[in-house]
C-alpha cells in the first residue's frame, strides 16, 4: 500500500513537471515568446558590441599615445604648434 502511494506521489510530481515544461514550450512558441527571446538576444548583442567598441577605442587611444610619444618630440621641433603659422626666423 505504501509503495502504491509512493508511486502515486512520484507520478503526480513527474506529471506536474511535464505539464509545466509543455506549458513553457507552448508559451515560448507564441509570437510574444519569440519576441521576448529575440529581444533578449538583441540586448546581449548590443552589450557585446558596446564592449567591443570600448575595447577598440581604448586600443586606439593607447596606440595614438604611443605614436605621439615616439614621433611628437621630433615633429614639435620641425612644425609650429597648431593654429600658428611659422614666421621667418622662428
């Protein structure tokens, strides 16, 4: 008798879980469920692209600073500062 009650409880739990999963799958295949999934993915991609953009901007800044450190001292002697024209004798 106890075994039957145990099997009945296990079957009810398994049946409840199966109904829950079927309901989830059915809801996911509705237009609203598909829209939610697409929206989530787009949000993930937007975040990844934003992160990539920040990383690239940082890399460009570092490269620019390195180039300025390397070449700016030589350039500053040869060229006048921005906004000023070289005068004869300068």
